[in-house]
C-alpha cells in the first residue's frame, strides 16, 4: 500500500541527501544550535560583566526552560494549521530581532527576564516543525533517523556557538561581535528556511498519488 517499508536506511539517507529542501533545513538547524548554545553558554558571563546579580541569571535560564514547554505546544499546534517552513524561518528571524533588541542596550534584570521568556518561547518550538517537515518530505518510516541527522547538524552549530563565542571574547574582550554574528546568520538562515523546497520526494509523491487513485 505504498508504506515505504521496502526502503532501507541507506536509501532513505541518500534520498534525503539529494533533496535540496532537507539540506537547507539542516543548514538552518545548524544556525539554530549556534544561536541557542551561544546564549546558554555565554549569557551568564555577559550578565556578570554587566554587573547583573547571579540570581537574575539563574532565573533567566529557568524561564527559558519553562517557556520551552509553551513554545513547543504552540508551534506544534501552529504547524498543523500553517506553513511549517514559514513558521520555522519566522522563529529564526524573531530570535535574531529579539537579540538585537536586548543587546543594543545595557541589560537590566527586568529586561533580561523578558528576553529569556521570549527566547524560551522560540527555543524548542522548532522540533515539532522539523519533524513535521521530515514526515512531509519523506514519510514516517525513517523520521527519527533523518531528524537525528539534521539534529547532528544542530549540535555542530552548538559547538561552534559555544567555542566561537569564547574565541571572540578572548580575542576582543567583548561579546559584541559574537552576538552580532549570531543575529546576522540567524536572519540569513530564517530567510533561506522560508524558501526551502517543500516538494515531497518522488517516492513519497508517487505513494501518495497511488493512495488517492481510484481502485479499478
């Protein structure tokens, strides 16, 4: 019945590697990891340099975790009703705009907590959208495998975000160019994500067409 059961893992990976939309999504996911781990790794140091009480930093990180819950539910619900690629790209762009608004002025305790809540709302909301896009492009059978490969890209970005932020601070004595870089690549990734190819693979398109064809 066109369930894709006969496809092997290797075939699924090759199919995904040949799909421009999947590659674009994985690249944008790399930027996602870079932005988020830069914040979780370096925000405490940045706030300490600005003289913010450590209790505010702890509260900010806790708020990020709390609002992750709401963001995941919200974007999972929205993804069932609106364009997943549009929502995903919008998350990356909104994160960048929020970072601009926060970092252009000296931080305050209230501003930091609002920033943390806003970023938390846009944090894990990418996961249901990425999963939904993978299913749309390639079907359910190897969703975990293909999402996992895309998440590996995310984790590479996380490494670069943590390491690169420290490298920039060590060289310049400031986080200014680190956060500006996060903003710039986030805006680019968001725009590219919004234009990704969402046409299902030829195999999936044929299977879905077959299920819609009237029986003879």
